[in-house]
């Protein structure tokens, strides 16, 4: 079974948010949401805050067009994320 660490990504969204989450690509029609993000946390002022703050949802659908870039977060960010989502 593959490690879950390689599914955890930090996303810089067009709205200037950095979100740490698990990402699953979904087949979808053009223009429709094609990424499921699981347990999203916004990286804000060095802390991980549940995202979006207005919702208790643990899964959010977004369009890949709304992602500016995808990077691998630092190990300490992954460790904190795993602690929060355990």
C-alpha cells in the first residue's frame, strides 16, 4: 500500500490561500470540479487552520484550474497535518 504522505500536498489557490490536504484527481467534464481535497487545512501565520473555516466539511471539490501550483510541504508541516487529521 502506498504511503499517504505522497498524497498530502500544499496548494496555492487563486484566492491566495495555501491549503494542505490530501488530493484525489477525479474524471469530470471540462469546467466541472475535478479534484477532491480531503481534510483541507489552510497554512496561515505558520499554523494549520481548518479550511474553509465556515464549513465542517472534510471533503471539498475544486477545479484544478483554481490551483496555481502544487508543492510538497516541509516534513514538519506533514507531521502536524497528520497529527491534526489522525
